[in-house]
C-alpha cells in the first residue's frame, strides 16, 4: 500500500532532516516557526512525529536526561531510509508537475 | 528556587498519560514552561495547563492493561457461587426465608405506593395541551383575610389577551340542574340519574375528551347534548343515539349530537353529559346579563410557555377582570391545571397544600418501610456471614482474592433481592384489589410503562448495592488464617455494634410509624364520635323534584303514616356541610369594617326539632301555617352568631340577611359544626323559606329500620312523582365522605404500620436467632456452672436492652413531634393518647422479650452437655 504524505507531515519530516541530530518535539516546533512561520501547539507536533514514526518514515531514540527539562529525556527523531524515499518521491513529483506547466500559463497579462 | 507549574495539571498529566510517552511529553512541556516562565509566570502556568489539556488525546491515554490478570469471573465460578448460595439457603432456610419475606413485603409496599403516587401525579395530564391549560381562581380580600374560591366570573375577558387561545367556562355541581334523570329507551324502566356540565362550545377542543361519533363541536348549537359512551349504553343499549331527542326535566328537548369517550378516572373534570350554556340559562331562568355576573369554573388554554404568574398579572388588568370586581377587591389567579388536583387547599389567599401532603407522607412512609427492610436484610446477611466464616476462610486459603469474594456475596445479595423483588410483585398483585378498595381507586400494574420499568430496574440494582455492600465487605475482609484458627471474634464484634445500631434505627422507625398511625386513628375516631351539635344518625336525605315539593304536605302526611318514619323537614343546605357563606348580614351596631362570614340555612318550621338542636333562648319557628310575609320574617341564630352580634338580649332584634331579607331573631340555639372539623365552628343563621324553594328533604327513621324506611318512602315518592326515580343518601354516609381523604390516609397508614411491625418482628427474630447461636457455648458453660434458665435468658436479653432503650427513647419524641404537626391541621383535635403510647411501648418490649424467649428456648432447655459437645 502506498502511503501519502500530508503537507504538515512533509514539512515536519523536512525539519527533522534539517535539525539532525537534534530534532525533537520542541526544536521541531521552533524551527517550523522560524522557517515556515507556522505556529503549532507542541501536542500537534508531537502527534505528527509519533504518527510518522508509526508509518516508518522516522525513527527515534531517547537522549540523556536534561536539567532544563526537569530531568526528563528527549526523544530524538531521525529520518529512515523509507522516509528519505518518500521525501524524494514527493520532491520529484513536485518538480515533474511544475515542469509540465506550459509557459503561457505563467504569462500574466492585464486583460 | 525555580518556578513550578501547577501541581494538579502535572498530576493530571501523569495520571492519564501512557507511560512510554510520559517522559518526552513531560520534558517538552517543562522546557516550554521554563522558557515562558522567564517572561511571565502566569502566562507560563496558563500555557502549561493548556498543553496538558492539548496532550489529552486518545493516542496518549493509558490503555487498560488486561493481559496482566486473567478474567476473575468465569461461568464455572458463578455456577459454584450459585451452588454454595443454594446450599447455605438449604442449610438455614428459616433465616433466608425470613429476610426474603421481609424484603419482599417492603417491596410490595413500595410498589403499591409508587402506583398510587404515580396515579396521583398523572392526574389531568392526559390532555394533549395539559401544560398549557390554566384554571382561574378568585381571591376575595375581606380586609385582613382572604377568601379563595375556585371559580371565576363569566364576564372575565381573558379572550382579549393575545396568549390565551381558548376560554372555557364549565358549570359544575352535584344537584339539579347538573344532575338530571334521563329515561332509557325501554319504556316502563325507571329514569337514571346522570351528572353533567354546562360548558362553553370549546369544551372538547380545550380538553382532550375524545368524541367517538357525531358532531365534533356538539356544544355550538343551543339545543344539543353530548353524552358519554356509558350513558349512551345505559339509555340506548347498542343503538346509535345520535340524532335522538332527549327531554331534559321532561320539558326541554335537545338532540344528541355526539357521544364522547368515558371520562378517565384521572380527570378532575367529570361528567356524563355536556350541555350548552343556553340550556342552563333556561333552567335557571336568567338572561344573558345576569349570566355575566355568575361565577363558574374557568379554564384558559394558552400558547405554550406562558407562566402562571405572568398570566395572573394580566388577568387582573382592569380591561380583563372588569372595574367592578377590582372595586370589590376581587383578584384572579391562574394556576396550572395539572397542579390543581394535588394542590388545592388555600388559606388566606395562599396555597398551603392539599393532597400533595398525603403524597409526601406516603412517599416518606414507603421510604421508611423500605429502609427498615433493607436494614433487616443487611443485619441478617452479616449475621449469616459469621456462620459462613469458615467457608470464607477456606476460599481465601485456596487463593480467592477479595474482589472475587465481594462479587460472590454481591451476586448472592442480588439473587436474594431479585427473588424478593419478584415476590414483591406477586404480593402487589395479590394486594391490589384490597388496596384499591382502601384508596377507592382503580390502580393496576399496567399503569407502569417502559420508563417506569427502567426505574424499577435501577431501584433493584440500588437496593442490591445497598443491601449487599456492607455484608460483602465485612465478609471478604476476614483474614483466613484467623478465621480458620477461630480468632475472628474480635473483629466481628465491630460489626455486631453496627448491627445493633441498625437494629435500633429500625426499631425506632417501626415504633415511630406505629405511634403516628395511632394518633391518626385516634383523631379520626374523635371526629367520628364528636358531638356535632345536631343529630345526624338515622336520617335519610331525599333529593326532591319541584313537583314533589309542591305536594310536600301530602308526601309528609303519607310518610308519617309509616311505622318506621318519625319525622321530616326540608332545607336548602345540608347542615353537615353548608355550602353558602355570606358576609351580607346587617345588624344594628355593626361597625362598617366588620367582615364576618355567616352560614345560612333556609328551611321550614320544624328544622330545629328534627335535627335535635337545643333552643337556648326564645323559641323555635311556629309550626302553624303562616302568611308568606311572616314566614320570611323569622330567624333563629346560633350562640356564636349571637355573641358576634353583641346583643344583650338577641330575641326580638332585627337583622337583614342576604341583602333582602329582614328578619326578627326569635330564638338562639346551640352551636353546631357545619363543615369538616378542620375548620372552626361558624355562626349560623336559620331563616324560613317556602317549601318549593328548598332542595333537600330530611327524613328521620327509627334506628335499625333503614331498609323499610327506604321502601316506604320510595312507594310514596313513586305515587307523587312517577316520572323520576328517587335519589337518596344516608346522612352518616355523607358525613363519612367529608373525611374520605383522611380515612383513606388512616387506613393506609394503619396498613403500613402493620407491615412495619411485621418487618420489625422479622428483624428481631433473625437477630435473636443469630445471637442465640453465637452464645450457645456461653450458655452451656453458664448452665454447667449452675445458672438457672431465667439467668441464661437474661444473658441473651442483655444484648437487646440498649437497642430497645435507645429506640424507644428516640421514637417517642419524634412520633410526638410529627403527630402534633399533623393534628395542627384540625381545629378540633384529640389529645395525644399518652396512655395508648405507653401501652404500645410496653407491648413492644414484651413482644421483643417474648421473641427472644421463644428463640432461645431450645438452647436454654437442652442439656448443656449437648451444646458443649457439638463442634
């Protein structure tokens, strides 16, 4: 079965890639704010991350406990191989489709 | 010190969150919190809470871990529980049957009361628009006090209010012209009396009295009548009565336009026929103008969601009520029709209750009876537990966990309660006919609909929990090692104390109910036997027709020839309950602002003689025929009336009554009760009236010859009035009817107090048996050491002494308090019967001792070696 990526899922996967090797809930949330201007609640980010892990596009491990987190550990996410394929596929599809748009479609004239 | 997030939110998070996700989620939220806390602690707190709530998602919530335990309830186990239950039942059948019996009787009581209460609350609710129907009542401001009448003026202009859809006037009554004699289609048969109403055309659209056949608006036409199915059947058999001509009073012809369904018993408006107002006008001989001045039952049907307060306010608008009534200090109040049946007693213009008081009383009694029965059940169940301690010990030793024991005992209690429930339904069915005669109603189990059944089931579960929880907790917490070594005694004493407390409570309730019902009984006897001031025994009231009154002299002469009839008189009002109250009495020296109600009786010469009233001053009416003028001009007053007038010598003083009758006082007689004993004696004025204008013939017969008297009167009646059948009542029956509600209530309370005695006895028997069993060895040892039988008995009795004392000490003042409150509603009341109270208490003590004695007989009288050797 082919799995499709949602827009937010794709965005979060890309961010996880960008933040390597420090991608976890809060950092992903912050990065999304900076890069895409999207304000998300931490719980939404968290549930997307868990979902992506369930789909096998991300994998995770627990970091060492941190003082600033009240002695709690972080779940650090990294991309998996199938995650990479899925990202590439969607990139490709995008480029392909973009290239197929005929020139006149971009030809904006005052009518 | 670093700022901390709100504790409760933290706790909530760690309570719901999946363990494998908890660490990272907590970490993330804390990190954000710390970051925010630098700027603002409050904002950080807010965000923390918000995040905790946002994380509360199905995916993040703990899953129930089912795989750690195997399912504790299996069919095999349930089967085993059932077997053990049946065995313990068989081993101790008396005990189990007792508690079953007690509980089932209480259930039956509760069911009966639920049926009755349900029926009471369902009154008048069968109308499709019952929520939007209001009854209009009238308050009359008589200076300091208000008088309330349940009628309103015909000229009430409620139709002008936008929210009022329909205004229905209904003229009701118990006598002519509301009660009429109709001849059946079969000739030679006697005519049959039916009572009916005169009503506005929209009677059948305001109320849901379905019309079976004929004109849907039968009262539109002036010469039409609508009759009930029952009346149609009695008059015409299976023939269709539509279009037939009926003669009213043998003169006015009306045609039958419609047949309506019999009025259900849950209706406060009852009638067998309905006629338009035009006929009433003809009957009374009044024109439209004077009709406007009359007061009738008035019902308003409104659009939905109209409050009675708002409606009342609008009714008192000058354009609605009319300036005239405002100047007479009359005001209207709209009351929801559905509440009318239960709330219809007004005192001083305020609602003070009505039947609802009885409804509350019985709900209370049902709860009390149920409580005593449940306490019994709990007591007996915990008592049984001690006998089964070993079983529990063994169960625990072989690995039963506490929850499975609780389940076992709960299921046993459920089984018991369920059987009791079914038995209760059986008792209910058996008792229903008796109960119906007691409450004078037609209740049936079929009145319980689906939702009621659901409630019943909830009730069943509730009782199961109530009755099963304590025993099962006590039993399951026994420690197996201790039980098996026989060391559980200490722990068990705790539950003995709780049992004793419950026992005392139950005894207290039972005795309280018994004492209270004694007071009710005494009061009703007091009423029945109280000297009313006049004679009501051996008297028949006959409803005369106009023709009969015309030939009254002949009727009287012929009747008196009968050996069993000793006298007769005629009045316009029954002295047992005089309907007419008037403030229109003028006398010299009356101050302007005096508003005193008098009751009046119009009658003929021999009234005082026949009713055995004592003439204290002056004389009674002359018995010779007088002229019309002189007849009008005499009045006899009662003592209290004389006192109110304030004349030194009332004889010969002139008074004016009913605004047109000038009378001279010729005599003063003793006071007599003219209403229910709930009300104080009212002053009465007796005046003379021509026979033809009166409405009731009172015939005195020789005691014990009622049958013959009726026969003789009937023969004479037939000869003078061949067209109608005789209608008669016995005065003492009419008197009993005055206290119908009270005597129903008294019967019910008596019945329930018997039940509570029964339940209390069951409780005492159960506990005494149990106690005796527990003390078998102790008594054996005592006997060996030379105690007499009586001394051994005292050992057992000692257990109950405190229970009894406390119960009695608490029950008496409580019963006293409630009895006094109930007695307050009577103007004439009996004293609290302390002597009887004492007898009841002594009786209760002896009964308890007797039960203990009976129960312990076997053990005390057996050879102690036997009881000591057992085990």
